[in-house]
């Protein structure tokens, strides 16, 4: 155990650091996943806490991972990491057994795991952490000076917080969504090659001797006769497929409600698409927008602004900007920053920038 203990600590530590960093790359994504759980539990009233909890959780994971490797305060930190993993196991177990979630969000959108895989991962982690907890007195700190260990822990806090502050302002460093730079949106809307559709079987419900009996067309009862009374029939999912395209609900609608998605994404020329979630900070952000608009006008590039808050948009934009309606859920998936600028050519994303990087975006269209 003396030789195995450091290896186990490094495995647990690196896994927590990786998990924290990959989600710190996109804290908004984790907050949306938290809101899914809140909604499933009927406590959507606390959705406003999701982003703060997301940031805190990512910092905590990274710090706990560093503590495992550094070997400081093992009794305290190992207990915390065990309780946290136990909580994660509850969440992933719930996600798996309820069937309400396609992914638990354990490693963000960059490494989506099924709820079952995540649950198994948490169970294995609990065993490894249990070994560390049982032998925490045998752990030899990586640094002889405790002060140095504390400094490393504090640095991990600042790094974890700093990464998230940056990505919230400038978009994720690693974009793992279907709307990332270089992607063709129309291609992302297609079902992947080789995908398997959901498989259903018609199930019949009959009554016999006061009892309800269910069976499909391939499993009729051997004694089936007139004593069976028909009650109902329904489709039952027998095999879950994977015939779902990466993008399923992206729709750019005109002010009159018409779907202009194909027309806009199918045009051969370059154009600019701006996705705006809300206009709460527009007074500060509009300067960058109008500077971009001036350059786009000189270059002959059309500018489209898509937002779920179209009534507010109508009051703010000039006539040379085409306004479009976009679903709020789609907007927050496609654009983590508010607003986010896309330089498009047809359905391909040539450039994608946050409002905070509007100057570098303008450089791309000059």
C-alpha cells in the first residue's frame, strides 16, 4: 500500500483537476446543466444561483485535486472529496435511473459521458478515495515546507477563478459545441452517417380474468382466444437510437414568423450574424457594434442580428440591420457571450468572437 498510495492520490488528483479545468473552460455550460437538474426537481426558482454554484464547484474540484497531489491536510481534504464524490454519485445515479438526461455534464461538453458511465466512474472514485481516507496518516506531503503547499493551493484558486473569468468574457478557449469556428451549420443539422434510429414495438393491452396482460406481436400468449378482451395498444421504445443531429433546433425567423434559416445559411457571400441574448448592457456594447457595422457596410457585408428579445431589438437597430427571431435556448447554446459575433460564409463559421474581442473581429473583415 505504501507504493500504491501515491499512485492512487495522483489518479484521483489529476482526475479532479482535469474535471475542474474542462468545466472551467465553459462555466456557463455547467450552470445550464445545473438548471436542468433544478427544473427536474421542481426547484427552478433557484436557477439564478446556477452560475455562482458552477464557478464555485469548478474551483473546489481543482483545489481538491491539487490537495490530493500535494498531500496537504489529507484528513480534511480527503473527507471533503469523499463527500463531494458521494454527492456526484447521487446525481449521476439519478440521471441514469430517471432517464431524463443524455449527459450528466461531469466533463462538460468536451467529453460527454452517459449517466451510466459517469455513475460507474464515481463508484470507482469512491473506492479509490476510501483507500486514501483509510491511509491518510501515511501520506507524505510533496513539499517539506507547509507554507509552500499552502501557496500552491492558493495559486490553484486564482488560476481556477481566473480561467473562468476569462472564458465568461471572451468565450471558451476550447469550443466543443456544434457552433464552433470552422463548422458548417447545415452539416451539423444532418443526422450522422451510420446513426441508428429509435426502435419501437407495438404493445397490446388485453384483459383476461380481471387482469391486464401486455404483449407485442411476436409474443402472443399461447392460450390467446376470445377470453382476452382488447383494452388498448401503444408504441413502446425497445432500443434507443443515436439518430440525433448535433444541431436540432436552430431556426432564424423573420419578424413575420417565417423560417429564413435555409435562405440565410445558403447564401454564397460572406455576412455577419450577431447573436444577442439580452440588451441589458447594450449602452456599453453598442459602440463596438456600430464600429463593426461601419466596416461591414464599407465591405458590402450584410449584418443580421438574431435575438429572443426582438421587441427590444426593434427599438435599437437601424434599418440596414436585418433583425431575426431566435429561440432563447438555442441562443445560449450557440453563443456563450452576450453578444457573440459570427463571420459567416454560407453556413460556415469563419470567425466567432465575443463582444469583448470586437476589435479583433473587425480586423477579420477589413
